[in-house]
């Protein structure tokens, strides 16, 4: 078999294993009405990746913070939502690095706050900080 063809077959197979999120898919994603204002911890699985965010299917609401304003946080369960890093702040770079390291199929939890049509990660666990390459530890 020609090396070019062999490389093409391998590259094609690898692409089938990775699902990137298109801009159109990202625009369709949003938060259910009852979940607007949510703050808490969600658990689930990464279903798509992008340079700036991950598509995440929520399987469980692990915790809802007291300051959460969501009328029906459980509306997130079973939904695919965008999870992003904050634009700025002391943990923003570590969070962005952690999100970029995730792959489709990874199961994880996020401490998030709903902002607009996405969930923004507020803080990483010690294990997540280690995976992000951060030297900082949680107090």
C-alpha cells in the first residue's frame, strides 16, 4: 500500500475519534430557561472541543450554591452546554489550559456560574489544577 494512502487512512480514522465543535453548533447550544443564573457544580462528559470552550453533556447537578438564581437547575441534566474559562481573573489561564487539555469522552465536574448562554468555570479542584499544569493549590 502506498505510504500516502496509508497515512490518509490513518488520519481519517483519527479524525473520526475527535469531534470538534463548529461555530454553528456552538450558536445552537444554550442554557434552558430554568437554568439561567445557575451557580454550582455540574458533572458529565465532554462531547466536543474547541480552542475556546468545550461542549459538555450534563449528567448530574452535584451541588447548587446558595447564591444560585436558577429556578430549575435540574433543567441542565441531559443538556449539551458550552463550558468556558473566565475572560480574566487569577485562575483564568489555568482554567483555559485545563479545558484545552480535555478530550471527547472525558468525564469531569466543573464549578460553574451561568453567564449568558454558557457555563463559566469558576475554580478548579486540586486534581484539575495538576492536569492544567498549575503549581497553585487550593486553600
